[in-house]
C-alpha cells in the first residue's frame, strides 16, 4: 500500500486575505523594471567603490546564511508567473547585494521549515550541462513538457538558503570521502550531487558493480571521493521465503546491522544514511531472531507494528551502530529523513499518478501519513544526539519540504531498460526539487560549530 498525498491542492498563490492574486503583469513588469534599475545602480556603485568587489561577494557574502529580506517576500507576494526568463541572469550580484547589511550575522535557523518560492535563476544544470543524469530521472527527455518544477527554490522561514555552489562544496570536502547509504533515493541524491558538482569539476567514474548499486566517483583536483552504498533497510534483511521460493516480502532484523555498508564505514569521513520506501509493503519484523511483528499484515498472532515504527527502529539501530563504532572516529553522519511519494488517483499499481505542475505553496497542516515516518526518524535522531559519544550527527530533514512537491516526480516520463510500465511518483526528476537536499547538505556541512543551525523540531 502506498499512501497517496491526502492534502488538498492549495491555491497557486494566496495573498494575506487568502484570495488568489490574479494576473498583474503590468504591475509586475513595472516592478521588475524599477528593481532592475535600483539593483544595477547599486551594483555599479558597489563595483566602483569597493576595493575588491568580486572576491568579497563571491566568497564571503555568498555563503553565510543571511536573514530573509523583504525582497523575497515581495517576489512571493506579487509574482504570479513563473520566471522562465530571468531578467537578472546576467547579473548575479543583484540579489546578493541586497542583503549586504546582514552579511556577518550568525543566524540560528531551522533550515527545514519554510516554503518554495519562484527561483529567478532557474535550474543549476540541465541535461546538456550534466551528461550523468540517468534516463530514469531525465524527465524532459522522456516527454515531460511542463518544466516549471525546475524553477523553484526553498526558502526557510528564518533565513536564506544559499544557492548551491560547486566550488564551495568541493573545497569544503577536499580530501574527504562521502557516501550516500540507502536505496534508490539515496542514489537519487548522489546523482543530483554529481550533476551539481560536475559544474565545478568533472568527476572520474571509478567503480560500478553489475547492478549499479555500489558506485564511486572521484574528483581529482579536490581529492574528493563520492560513493553510493546500497542498502534497503540499513538493518539486515532478506527476502521472505514461502514454501521455498522468494517473495516480495522481507524478513527485517531490526537488531542486526546490514554489514554490506557497515563494514565500509571506517574508510568514510561523511555518511548520509537513509531508508524508507522498502518498508512500505508487507514485511516481517524480527528482534533476537524472533518475529516481533509485521508491517501491513493481518494475522491474529503477529502484531501489526506499522511502517513508521519499523523505519524509526531501523534508523535508530544504524545510528547506534555508528555511535558505537570504534574505528569510525571522526565520522560525521547525516540522517536523511523520509522522502515522500505523491500518488494520486490510485496506488502505484492501480493507476496512481502525479501529474501536478506546481508545488503546494503553503505548509499543509493536515495529517499526512508520511509525516509519521519522519517523526519516528526524528525521534531516533534526537535520541542519538543525547547519547552520542564524540561523533557528529546531523539531520537532513527534507520530508516536509518534499511533501510540498507533488510536481517533482518523473510520473510516466522516464526510461529504464529493466523497469517499465508504471508511473514513478517516488523518485525525483533531475534537475528538480531533490537538488535542494544537497543545498541543505552543504549548509549543514559548513556549519562548523555544530548544533545551533540545523535544529529541527519534533512536531
Ligand atoms: C520588511 O517589511 C516589514 C513590513 O512589511 C517591515 O516591518 C520590516 O521592517 C521589513 N524588514 C526589513 C529587513 O526591511
Ligand atoms: C503586491 O500586490 C498587491 C495587490 O495584490 C498590492 O496591494 C501591493 O502593493 C503589491 N506589493 C508591492 C510590494 O508591490
Ligand atoms: C534534454 O532534454 C530535451 C528536452 O528538454 C530533450 O529533447 C533532449 O533529448 C535531452 N537531451 C539529453 C542529452 O538528455
Ligand atoms: C505453501 O504450502 C502449503 C502446503 O503445501 C500450502 O497450503 C500453502 O498454500 C502454500 N503457500 C503458498 C503461499 O503458496
Ligand atoms: C491529472 O490527471 C487527472 C486524472 O486523469 C486529470 O483529471 C487532471 O486534469 C490531470 N491534471 C493535469 C494538470 O494534467
């Protein structure tokens, strides 16, 4: 059973009265013109009077998180069109200069609560500038016509999340090894990061296994190694056998770690761990070698413990394992929360689809089953933060942001030689909203003093 998104379509844009703004192209054009003029003047003055203008804004102003300005609010309130053409594309300094005053402030901010706003710059790469996009995520190539989903950026409520910058990321991880550990959604994030980074340096394809589940890329100029390690449940699991033949169900041992990834941990500097969708089916759960319950079963003697609880337990076990790992000194672990799916009009195998063309523009307060999965993972994370033993743990709490993006999945617009014939409302198109996971990753990696910034609230 896949849970379809149950929250309602929110109006495309709502103003304070809750009414749609309607088209105000005239006003908009005027606004852009005034803004462009002011910004250009400011930029000229900036260049003329600043001793070293470019080094300043490129390397210092760009990266610290800055408070949201009214500029963003203004775009959100009065821009009723998507910015297919960015009037400022030739002048990247305009927006950055605007918030020069707040440059040096250190801001405490929950990066993971916010909203999506139109992105004046458009996507950070295309299927031309990144040849590494797999066909299964290259949505425009397979018939996706409306590409508005590429033109949004994430705006946390309290601060500005900087646009991804390949050079900054690469210098942050110079000499290090980072692995995405998880299923095909972990791989989705790695593919996004590869595209983002390849705008700064072309990676070398170093290793792949037969099934393309373990993958290694290397960035020679920065001595940076980027890897994917496949695991479906983080904990040990095997396909359930019934009468001697394998089924689609799993026996998941929630108290045993999956050694395939665990044995590789000591070589890593950063591990981004995640799980989710593989729990979302009929599975049997074990502890101490005994069945303790199941997911989606209906048997008198086996308690149905549910998908969220199982995911939380497995995530908790993985985090504990890492915390206890003696050979993993210096390892920095990021727990990426559940990536939600958006099947509407049916489940994945019953005609479900995801054909929306814009995000939900407000945080939806309605109950969504998928938030329970996140909650269970956040609990496991909070627990390890309390007992952690020297190691660093942070969270990449993307669930709520991604719940607002029913428009970012491949739907029917993808290709894979072995997997065909269904709609994909689970993975994410590249480029697309999944790129924000790596903007958040960079923001968290850059936050040297640890605990303050990437706070999250259990709600
Ligand atoms: C933003 O606008 C509000 C009013 O809409 C004002 O109270 C506030 O001071 C402004 N903030 C900045 C940073 O200019
Ligand atoms: C945005 O549009 C509203 C009308 O919908 C108008 O009252 C308001 O002044 C506009 N804001 C700005 C900053 O132009
Ligand atoms: C890129 O996308 C366009 C559609 O926007 C498609 O026609 C083209 O084949 C794609 N190119 C590659 C190299 O994927
Ligand atoms: C397994 O075998 C038993 C006995 O032959 C049979 O009753 C049962 O239906 C089989 N189960 C499945 C799922 O085939
Ligand atoms: C999405 O699909 C539904 C059901 O087929 C259809 O009614 C709706 O118009 C479609 N929406 C878009 C934006 O194409």
